[in-house]
C-alpha cells in the first residue's frame, strides 16, 4: 500500500501545485483559462490521436471494454434517474442534472497519469481505448439528460447531441487516430514525432489545470448530492464494470486499466456543459472538487484491489 501511495503521489501533488499557484495569484485567471483550452483542444487530442493511431485494433478487448464500461456508466445514471422522483421536492431539476453528471463523468487526465505511473507509458493505448469507448457514450447521456431535465424545449434533442459530439475534440482525435490506424500506413514521419512531443506535455499540464480548478469553498455542497453522486461514481460504476470484465474473462493489464478508469473522479467538462444547458453550476463545481479529493484518498485502495483481482 505504501509503495502504491508513493508511486501515485506525484499525480496528486501536481494537482495541489496547480491549486496553490491559482490561490497564490502568481498566475492570473486568464492564463489558467488559456491553459485549459490548450490542454483540452490541442495537447490531449494529440495524445489520443498518437495512441489510437498505433494501437492494435480489432483485438479481444474492444467489446469487453465497450459493454463493461458502458454498462457501468449507464446503470450509474439509471440510479440517479431513480432518485429524481424521491428528491424532486428538495432539489431542482438543474441540481439533479449536475448530480447525474457527477455520477457518470470521469477525469481522463488523472486516469492517464496514474496508468503511466503504475504501468509505464506503454499502457497508454489501453487508456486511449477506454477513452474512445467512454467519451461518446458519456456525452450522449449527459446532453440527453440535461436537455430533458432543464434544456431549451425548442432545441431538438438529436441535433443538440450531434452538435456536442461533433465539437468534442477528444472524439475527433480518436476518430482520426482510428481512421489512420485502419490505413495500415504506420507512424507519419515528422508529424508523429511532433505529436509525441506534444503528448509528453499533456499529463503534467492537464493535472495542473485540474488542480487550479478545484474550489475548496465548494466543500459546503449539500451532503445528499455528494452521497448520491459518490454512490453512482465510486460504487455502482466500478462494480458493474468489474462484473462485466469477469463475465468476459478479461484479466491482466487490460482489466486493470478498465477498472481504474471506472473509478476515476468526475471531470471538469461537466462544469462547461452545465453552464451551456442551464444546470446547477455551483453544485457541479462542488462535486468535481469533492470527487477529486475523495479519489486522492481512495485511489491507493482501488489500485491495490485492481492488482489483486487482475494482475
């Protein structure tokens, strides 16, 4: 346990460095906003394209990943939907939409950083595969749910979903990487080396950005939203994923990676979507912070359990 904690400590220390830099005022808010854009629109897509363009496709793990992870995401969301009638008098539809996002979104930067720390850079293609499986599904569910709960009734749901999927740079990068992979042409001279250099900066910059976005004042968020989203995120989603992996007979590093990604805290992208669709922005900001802090405490145990089950 102690060795695992030491191994992943730099991941969470980078989060704290980002938080400390923002709180100190040493770096202005406009710089952090720019860093968010660079990581989300440039650096992380470069990493995903690089890994998916050379990853072995059509192997034995795509369908197990697809069914296991998406079943976990879906049932975690179903749990929140079942809670809506019970708490509709206490919380608004906007609040329940934010709780829903908290229960099914996941932070890819933290996932990739921990995967590299534990298993090395060669495991990143499995993280890219998990991301390729989860990104479209999570976005479809979140846009559908938020639009249904409190979106503009004049907005056609299908058009809204297609718009959000089309403008998602991660999905574009994955699609482009898979398309290039299928050509069988291999690495692109000069371009691949450039993208590899960009990829190497992604995780550190991404973690600093996530840390800068933490809002400790959000710890005052009501206890019930915290409990509901944590049940979905840290219990239902990993449990269903683990059952799916068991039924498929997946073990080793592929199973370890899928289980790790199923246990990640919710992502900051939920904040932007809540703003776009009129959600409870302070609540999702609080859930992002709380999930990240909970993850810091739980992750050594998650890794120990995953190693015991699969490695």
